C-alpha cells in the first residue's frame, strides 16, 4: 500500500515475478480476486506479441522481450483508475511504467526486471532515468541484486553492492521483505511516497538487535559499516514526513506590515546624521557612511534619538 504525501490517494500494489504468467493465469486471477489490488506489477512474463494477457476489470500495459525467450514486464491497472503509460528507454533493465493521474501530483509506478548477468554499470543510470523529474515514484520488481542489508544469509553480488550504495547516497527508500530470506531478489525503491501501509512482503526490515556484528576480516569491518549506515539512513527516511503546501502563499496583510514597520528601527532618522566612514577615505566628502553606534542602540531600545532630555 502506498499513499501520496497529501494523504488523499491510497493505492495497493502487488509485485510478482511470474516466470511465465500464462502458465499461472489461474493462480494470478485467484490472487487478484482475493486481495483486490489496484495495480499488479509483473516480471518475467515470457509473453510474445501474439499472446494475450487479459484480466477482468483491469487494463494491461506490457513490454515483451523480442530478442530471445524469457523476460518481459507488465502492469495491470484497475479500469477505474485514471492513468496513462509512458515509455522510458533504458540500457539494460526491462521496464513497464505507468503514471497514475493524481492530485496534487502524479504517481509513477514501474515494473522492473534486471536480467542476471547484466552489466552492473548500467543499473544505476537506468534507475536514475526512471526517477528523473518524478517527485512521486516507486520501482518494484526483480533486481537480481543480493546484499546482506536486505537478505542476511546471502553473499553480496555486484548488483547488490551497487544498489545498496545507490540507496544509501540518494535518499530513496528501499523496500524489501520483512521476513529475512536466504536470497531476496524482489525489491522496491520509492521516493516522495508514504509506504507505511505496504504489505509485509514489501516493508524494509528493521535491525533485529543492537549487538555487535561478528567480524572475522577486514571485509567484514567494511560490510558492518555499510550495514550500520544503511540502517541509520533508512530510519531517517522512514521518520521524515513530507508536508506539501497545497494553498498558494498570500500577501502579508497591510495591518501586519504596519506593525512590523513599527517594530523595525527608524533607519530613516539615523540616516539624517551620518558620519564619514574611514573605509571611504579621510575626506569628509566620502559617500560611504556608517551610523553612530549610540543612536542605533537607542533606536532599538525605543529611546529618543536626540539624547537625554534635561
């Protein structure tokens, strides 16, 4: 479940690596009927242009892999939700992206599949293309990225290291299964959205304890530092709240401006009695002036500027 910052719109999103969706169409249909999602993101659909994917009451958007078997992504959206699809050209990852037409800002939802063995150098630039100029966006899918930050019993791979570094430095929120698994590959990354209502399968796991990690070599030290920084970064993101200003800023009322003017020191009166400044030279005709300190002090205290009255 995701919510826009204004709280006006809530969407329930399901992401699933289908591994040939047509072979599991009955399972998918039953799951949708039972859980009533608004958006379903699919990866590894194994579809071809000659094959149809139709679910009652849903609009299908898809990008099939045209080169060889496997891959492909799709998004199913309820017919009642105003939206449109967009095409984002990426180097490596396979994507299908839609934009939900929402107020005060649209929400972009992307279904992503990063094939195993893809060049790691392309992963982060592809993600940045999807997030670019989109204040509210979520990317869910199969990243094929392994990292102990979201799967403690796995061994980090290059894609996982790149993704962990990207999330830590970008300020985006990583969403991963709450239950620790041996190898978690299906993840989500979001920005500008309240993901507090997400299902358990898409919530970022919290540190289970504060005990010292077991370190046996120098790489373990580096990994422990990365994990510690990641936990802090995630906690800050989850604790921070975004509150948009929905109404236009109005001018300060005239009566308020008068009161502010009354509280300000009477600089016009101070300017009537300038003294030559040494910064402008020793000649009394210099145009650079400074005000007498005693007059500034009396102005702030609300005392007469002319000195003591006898």
